[in-house]
C-alpha cells in the first residue's frame, strides 16, 4: 500500500492503478492481481491504511470526538486524495473498524440510539470542512493566487455588487466580521457542533 499511497500523494488518484503500482514496485502487474482484483479494492486498502493514522484519544466522549475530527483533518491534509474518498463506500477494513470501536467505546455512556447519529454528524462536519479546505488549496495551486491576492482581484467586483444595496447582510459580514483562518474556522465550527451534541445528550 505504501507504493500506491506515494503515487497518490504525489500526483492524485489519477496516478494510481494496479499497473502503475506494479511498475513502482518493479514487479509484473500479474503479481498484484494475485492479491488485489480491482482498482476499487486497491483504493479501499489505501483508505484503510490512512485510517491507521487516525487514532482518536482523550478523556470522555467530547475530547475523543474532537480528537477524531482533528486527526481525520490532519490525515486529509497529508493525503489530499483521502478527502476525495471520505464518506464514500463503507469502510470495513481493520483500521477503520478500530477507529470506529474507539469512538463508540468513548460514547458508551450515551444512549445507544444516539451514538451512531452523533458520530455521523461529526464525520459529516469533518468531511465537508476538509473537502472545502482541500478545494481551496487546489484552487490556490491552479491559479497561483493566495487568499489575499484573491481578495485584491475580486475586491472591485464585490464593491460594485455591494453598491447595488441588494446584499446588506453579506456586506456587513465581509466588512465587519473577524476573518478567521482555516484552523480557527474548523475549531469554531466543531465547537458549535459539540455544544449542540452535549445539549441534546444532557436533555
């Protein structure tokens, strides 16, 4: 799996195939077909290998869920292709299941009917957040513009749009709200979610 992950880390999922992995290992493709039948199976194994890097820890369900979110995000930043596969096919590999076991064990005091929806809510938040962040990183690489340069380029357009008076709430936020970086935005959104979960569990 390390060879496949190296290919994906360097050039994305399009660079991954059984034939290319075989070439990277300097073996014939038929050697791999004896172990892995399809590219989907290869991708599943790659994803499970990354799940080994996601080891949530902490005291109590809230800290374990926070750790789950943070370590999943970190893994997606280290392996951008992982963000493209999160939330896809069911992940039933040993590392994915070990992660799920650790999280559900931390939720042992929570009503059993609420445990999976709680985990699903955190996973959905993380998937959405990291996909947005990865999309921003890819756009920055493609355009060569960082956030500040983007603001300079599109500032005149926004000024004209706001001058129409049609977007007063949006104008207020753009002009007056604190402009948080990605880390701050992620942590604040996660706090909102965990606060809501805590309130529901405690009710």
